[in-house]
C-alpha cells in the first residue's frame, strides 16, 4: 500500500505548507484517522442518471463510498467515504447569479478534487462563488469526520469534525470542530471550535460562540487523540445498521413509501417508517420509526428517530432529530442535534427555524413555539428563552442586538428574508411541491439513479488505490 | 429503450447478411431470447487485478454479467450475462507458437467485441489463431444460451445452445445445438446439431454424430420456439441459487476452503463442500455436496453435485457431474453431462477422458474403467462399450476405424498425445501443481480479483444501455 501511503504524505505536506502560519501539523491526525488497511474494506460508488451531464475521470485515486452524479474530475485523491454530490452542477448556457452579478456559463460546470484527502466529509456541489463559475475545485483539504462542505471551493484547509462551510469559499484555513460558516470568502483564518458565524457583508452579521467547556461534552477534538463526545458516539453507534445497504447490490423498496417519494438506496429505514408524497430521503440518511409528512426531507447523514415531521420540513445535511414532533415547515439546520428522552416530549411549532449547529438536548418536556429563530446550546426552558427570538421581532431589528452569547448586527428583516427564501428554494429543489407535472425536484428525479460500484486493487503497489476510470456521455 | 432495440436490430441485420447463403433469419430468435426489460434487471461487472494489463473501453454498450480481466475493447455490443474471460491474453514480447509457426507479439493482446450480440455465452480468450496474434475479435455473433467460445475470432455467426467452438476460428457459420468443433478454421458452413468434430489437418480427424431423435430429449432448439430439453431444464432449475452471489457485494469465504484454493466470488457452494489445496472453482460454477481433491478444478458454468473428484481433475467449461465418483486425473470435457441417479453409483477410473459434449445419463450402476476415451450418448453398459476405447488401443491406430457412430481417421497416438498435453497444460495453467513457490496458476492468482459493478441507465433513450467507460493503467 506504498503508493497510497505516499499519496497521503504528499497531501499532508501540502496542507501543512498552506497552514504554516498557524504552525499546524495535520500529519499525526491524517495518518491515524483511518488505519491504512481499512481502505481495502470499502468500495467506492458513483451515481449515474440520464439527465446529469457526465464526464467522469477518476485518476490514480483512492475513493471509497463516494457519489458523483455529474461532470467530474478527480486526481490523486484519497476520499474514503466522502460523498461528493454533484447533482446541482450548473449547465453551459445557464445564468449564474450572485447578488447583483450575473454570469453566463460557457461550459457545463465540473467538480475538480485534485490532490485532496477529505475523509467522511459531505460535499454538496452547489457552488456560490462567481469566481469559480464553471468549476468546483477542492485541491487539497483534510477533514475530520462529518464535516460538510456546501458550495465551497477550497485549498489546503483543515476542517474539524462536524464543521460546516456553507456558501463560503475557503482558502488555507483551519475550521474548528462544530463551527458553522456562511460568508462570501475566508482565507488564512483560524476559526475556534463552536463558532456560528454568518456574515452577509453590509447586510447582516450573526455570531454565536458555544461555551467551550459545554461544547466539549458533545464534540471534543484533538488532532492527536481524535474525535470524542456525545454527537460522535451517537453517529458511530448507528454505523452497524448501514452495513446491509452497502453489502447488497439491489434493495427492495420497503412498504409505506409513497411512489412519488425518493428513498435513496443507501439510506437506512428501521422500525415503522411512513414516507409520504414528495419526500426526499437522501444517501446515508437514517430513519427509525420516522413519520415523514408530505414534502418533508431528510438530507444526507441525517438521523430521524422516533419522530414525526408534519410536512414540508427541511432536515439539512447531518441534522439529528430524536424523540420529537415537528409541525409544518420547521427547518432544522446542518448538523443540528435535537434530542429529548422519550419520556419528556419535545415539540417544535410551525415555521420555526432551528439554526445550523444548534444543540437542543433536553431531559424535560419542552415546547418550542412557532415562527421563532432558535440557536446555540439549549438544555432547558431557560436556555431556550436565552437562545431564541420570535421571527417577527427579529425582523424589526435594524442595527444590532445582543442576547446571551449571540451578537447580531445589521438588518433582521434581511436575515429572516434570506433564510425564508433559502428554505423555500430547498423545498422546491428537493421536489416538495411537485404536483405530478411541474416543479419536479430531487424527490422525483433521484428515484432513477444507477449506482456503480468500484473496488480498489487488492494486491501490488497500487493496493488500496483504484484504477484510472473515465466515463463519458455516449460517443456515436 | 429505443437505442438498445435499434442496436439489436442492427446486429441481427449484419448476422443475417453474413449467413444469407443459408437463408437464415436470426431476428425472431434474437428479439425473443431476452425480453427487453430484462436488460434493466441485471448489472455488468468486470474483474481487475494488479497483474493483468488493462485498457478497458466499454462504448455505448449493453453488457450485463460479464467479466473482463485484461486489456479490452467493446463497442455497441449487447452481451447480457455473457462472460468474456480475458485472463490469458498474451503480452507484448511474448512468442506465439502455433504448430511450427512462431510469432513475436508487438503489443499486449486485446479483446475486441465490436457490434456483437452474444447472450449467456462463455468466451475464454486464449486465442489460437496466429492470424490474430494481438487481437481477439468477435465483431457480430448471436448465440443461444450456454454456448462456449474458446479461442475463436468470429464474425457474423449464429451459435446454437450449448455449442462449443474450441481452438477454432469461425467466420459466417451456423453451429447447431450441442455441437463441438475443434479445428483450425471454419467458414461459411452450417454444422448440424450434435456434431462432435475434431480435425487436426493431416494428423487426425474425429467425427461423431449424435442420433438426432435422442439428442432432442436433451437439447431441443428451434429459432422460433427457443431452447428445451433435459440439459436446459437442469441449468435453468439451478438459476435461483445464483441470486445471492449477485445480490451481495462482499461474500464471506466459506469454511472447508483451503487457503491456497481459488473460489471465485460468483461461484455457488451449497450443502457440504470440501475444497482442497490448489483447487480452482471458477465464476458461475455450482457445487453442491462436492468434494474437490487437490488440484481439481470446476471451470465456468460447471455443476458438480453429490460428487467426489479425487484430485487433478479437469471439469471443463459447462460440464456437469451429478452423483458420481471420479478418480485421479479424470478429464470431463466442455458441456459434458455426466449423471446417475443417487441410487445407482457411477464411477470413473483414473486417467479417463470424457470427451467434450458427451452425455452419460444412467439409471443403473456403471463403472467406467480407467485410461479410456469415452464419447457420445451413453445410457447403459452397452452404450458404454460402443462409445469408449482404451487409450492404449486408440494409440495404436494409424489409419482409421469406425465404432458405432464414431469415425476416426489418422494417428490415434497423436490424438491421445494432444489430449494428454492439453490436460496437463490446463492443470498447470490453473495452478493445480502449485508447490507454494513455483508453477503458480489461476487457483492462486484469481484469489485477488476486485470486481466492479456497473449498471445500465434506468431512464431516457439509453435505458438499458451503459455509459461509455474507459479504464486504464495508472497515469502518473
């Protein structure tokens, strides 16, 4: 497995070079994160459909458990269970809008993941950076598990576990564990763990800092010791249930799944689940005794356990909902952890927005009112009062306010409008509003993905690596 | 599935054109052989190892259930469950010997399967034709199920069910059901069903013709009605047991398989099987209560049921052994059907050669003596007397002899020597003589194949077809 080990060293060296100002050595982490023999135990796969333009190239790669739905390009990249989802790549001729900017695409957009490492990261390729209109590059980036990269060209970064980089272009940064970033660009910056930071230039600025000690109980990360904490344990403990979906080539469609719902064949359903019309259950989502109302979604790496989602609910990448009832159009952001014990009911009112990376972990009954914004760490009713605000109140804010550990600046109205717009656009893109003819989305089109399974070499110098594979549109 | 249908029509038209002198229309058969929707139900796969040079190209293809281990090229070819086994392709620089001829190969040999149909055919690419030193073409050929093509460039042929073309280049022929051909070249010829025909130019000539009426009980074929008969029913009835190996990505290695044995992951083992050292159990072989002694093999599409093979036994592609005990070095040729009822024992003595396409089907005890050649249709002791000869007696024949429906001409000595040489070379190639260091063969190297699974498009005009895929040696 010499060539694979050399490749990892090469990427470590590059990331260290790019992060040299922080005097960081990512080597000890990168070498230990996955015992080298594990690379032989897993296969990689890629999804094909008839409507995503493809031009796949996997060159001298180690890539396990990854899906690429659109035009693609990978080089010497270790990806190990990282999912790169390219089903929203832009097409040639499309108009790329970014604020007041508007660009016409000359070519179909492609993913580029050149010399990059990434391990167990979810990359969703809806690029928001007009400087990279036709490409979605990542070059070299090392992640701790369960990081999300959402619309972000990268280069030489280190992402802590459960970190999310959203609508953000990041260069040469270290992003702390469980941090959430949403801003235009960030370079040469070290972001502390548990930083929730949204910065829309002159319009609004949202900054919440998790209390360091309390956060460590949920996510504790050290580059030498690795990842620990409640969130990590929760996810790891569910891993065995995924075994079967990866062992089997064709799966039977379970009962109680509406014919107009998209249940990804790499999702897990256990117990008694109901999947209504226009529901999207994405790859590596885990549902157990989950009742998904019309147009609700469970995005990649979500967990919905003993829960009922009334309808048109967005459960963003990596969000976890355990023992809860969510009314209509509740939004639960990336990597949010929403959990009650079964004994004490947790209810969330209609239209409420649970910010990305919110931790709600209650051992007492809690009723979260409708149309509120909720953020931070909430373990009881007092925490909820400190870390929530009625959306109409927030809309009235014109300059700034502080509440607990939150500091908000700018237009509350713009902030609420931006969120509501995004929720609507997610629902639409995912096919929640499909009427049988129009507004088709992922919930409809993702029913027809053909997944191809590729395996690494089992012997020789390339052991653990994959052959060079090119897949093209038909040539006739 | 329009494009797939068009492709089938195109191939039918070409094969009909090439067979026009026989006034044959293969269309009714080709259109009906596989209901078009079946193409969506199966996946194709290909094997990769570190030691077979690869340069795969699958272009605008429908190919399900196929394995390609070496350098390759496929174009608009429907292959459906046809296995193309390219693990004996010759390398650049190798010397290709054919009789007294000797050629040096300039390039790695490649498979070419251009516009060809083929359905459920086994193609084993050890080419014997010096006119095609670096290529193994098939161009366009339609087969009924369970045909074998072994070392044969082809073009515009129609092969009946269970027909075998062995060490033979065939152009524009129709080969009848269950016929076996071994000769240098054959073109523009119609071969009757049940013709067993070996022709080594001036050296020997072996011709046996099955009684037509009796053969129909075992294999009955009509281009309109399709395939029927005991052999076909036997194979079809075992198909459900293959389901699991195709459903699952990784299979556990069963007990009682020697660590120096190669059990292909697409083989089926049922009941209590013992697999000794240096045994090769190839893809789609079926073993049930089979005891495989040291160095024995079960090649592709074999069935070994309630049987004991003492050691160094060759069970060639598609041979079936049911309720029998085989002593050391018994050779059972391609598609032979050797069956007793469990009540009456069938034993075959050491060193005996069961000719390809022999049918031994007995309801009474039968003891086949050692060192004999056995051929034709045998249903009792009288048939055996008519259809067998001691190998030392055969070796004495210098001009010709007739026995029952067999007509032999030429040197019996050369015939026996050629067979014995081939048996030894098969054993060696398959690794039967591996001593832990030297004479490595398939039984050793085939333990490390990585199988990659590819699926057809599920929607759109290309429904049922595969994308264009290129797989290369690493490029660095």
